């Protein structure tokens, strides 16, 4: 049983033994501030819901839902959830159509409220609206596509640290010199502005939205594999099998 600090008895000092712990000078101020920022980001990251954009159709690999394709004995979506679940307060799926096809995952499924399904921004908006209704204290959400089986395990922490350090309104991931705008951190307070951009302006491109705000871009190394590799074709699926085996996931 843990005893509150105030209720603990202070240990008696012993003058018969010296403390043999070597003296370590305090870390430079910049280093300590960086450590504090990282620790703060780690704490705050656990209050971030995650929305998996799971509605993409696998037209180039025979149709159906790409995230439900199998990779090494597990669906791609199973692998995505396994990567994100330890990083997020909760997860939900953004998908249109019959939500029962995702019932085995036990996660809330939210559909686009914007007509004509205008792409990933509508899924992100659906995640923002769900968060505002069900997690009113959350200030950010993470978005990630449901066809990226190798997402970084430090995704939320590093994005959260970047927006805090840079005073940004959004954060997106990058690798190999290019950004991945659907893998990002989104401010819940901007959801009404995003709705207006989608409904009134007809905005469709994610970069069109991110270009209006202060964005922190966080890069990850692409070796031994690109963590943002996504499955679009039969060839991609075969390459994902190879990469999964390389990483010991298959």
C-alpha cells in the first residue's frame, strides 16, 4: 500500500556511513528545459484521442476496405490499432457505410457528416466532433490512415512536443523529405472553422487546410523501414509482408 508523503516518517540520519553516490552537476538549463518539455508532452499525449481513417476503398487491390486486408496473419487495421492504442486515450474509426463490418474491433465508428464524402478532412472533422461530444476536456486529436501498418510508437508524444515547443496549431508527420498530412495532430477548437471550409468553401485537400495554420512538421527516419509506408496496391501488400517479416511482426 502506498503511504502519502506527508504521512511517512523521515529516516534517521546516520553519521557512520557516507553517501557514496558520486556528485553529478546539474544539467545545463537548455537541456533541463528540453527534458521538461518532453516529459510534459508525454503526460499530455495520453489525453489525446485517436481517429483512424478506415474508410479507404481498396480499388487497386480488388475492392473492399483496405484496412481489413490481411498482413502476416492479422488485418492491417489490427496492426494500426496495436501501434496507436498505447499512445492515445481512446481510439475511434472514421468510416462510412455499414459500421458492423468493424464490430469485432470494439471501437466507436463515426461516419462523415459532410455530404458527398469529401475525403480525409471530413473524417478528421467527424473525429473532432466526436471528441468534443465525448471527451470535452481533450484539446487535440490524432489522425492516422488505416492502411499504415508500421506507424511510429512515439507518434503522439513527438507531435505533441512539437506543437508545444513551436506554438503551432497543427502538427504533421514526415519522412524521406515529404510530409504525410493525414498523419497529424489537430486542434479541437478549430473544428467549426474546418466545417465551414468543407461545407461553405468546398475545401477538399488536406494541404489546403494545413496551409492556413501554423504547422509543426516532425520527421521520422525511413530506415530500416518507412513508418508511414501505406498499402495501396497488390505490390504494396507484398512489400508490406516483406517489411513485416523484417521487423519481426509477421
